[in-house]
C-alpha cells in the first residue's frame, strides 16, 4: 500500500519531467521544423484557408470552430452530408474538412470518398468523441488525413492544422502545375 501511494504521488512529477524533455517549447519546435505560425502571420500561400465542419444536430463543434477561427481559418459549419455536397463538388472546395464519424445521412468514409473526387485536394480530419484505436486505424487506412479527439490543447490543434494545411497546399500546388 505504501508503494502504491508513492507511485501515485510521483507520477505527476515524472510525467511533467518527461513532457519537458520529450518535446521542445512550441516556439522552438516551430522554428526547428520550418512551420509558419498560424494566426496574425499570413500563411505562405496567397489563398485563405477554408474549413468545413460537419456534425450532427445538437452535437456541435463550437469549441473547435472557435479555436479554428482564432487561428485565422475561415470556417463553415454544416449539419449533413447532403448540405456539404454542393460545397465539395464546386470549383473551390474547402482545404480541410473536420467531420464526426457519424452524420445524419452518412459516415466519415462518405466524406473521404467525396473529398477524393473533389476538383481540388481536400484533407479530411475525423473528430471522434472518444479515443478509439479501431476507428483511428479505419479512418487513417480509409483515406482520412487524421483522427483527433477533443479537447485538444492549443499547441496540439496548431500542430494538426499546420500538418494538414502544408499537405493540402502542396497537393494543390502539384495539381496546378502544368504537366
């Protein structure tokens, strides 16, 4: 029982020490990796970053939407796959889609399929309610860019955004190059 109590008291210290050693401060990390800061600093591309949030009625992603808008990302929020069809098949689809695994009229795989057929590349990020390794593996192998589970820290969301934006902008640039 003493060992059990001791491990409980030591665990926060060890986790804090490990976290401090395992990842550098966000500013240093971004400088080392060549990332650009999101927010008031403009993105490296001349275009504005647009994002679509797809979620069920009554299960909004308000916190995520606010966090994205704070990062200077244009956000559109829709409640169904059918509402998203015109936007995704139009000439200027969003750069990113954050979708819940289940929608009233479809699932994440339907969103990924449609994103793959869009006129311009789109990265799909699935937003789960719980950490689910099986669903994570399904989404990643099924073509989604990432799988996240809120709440995310500001640094975690910024990292996911940077990676997704870099990827989609690179893919769009490659698509636009003459052959």
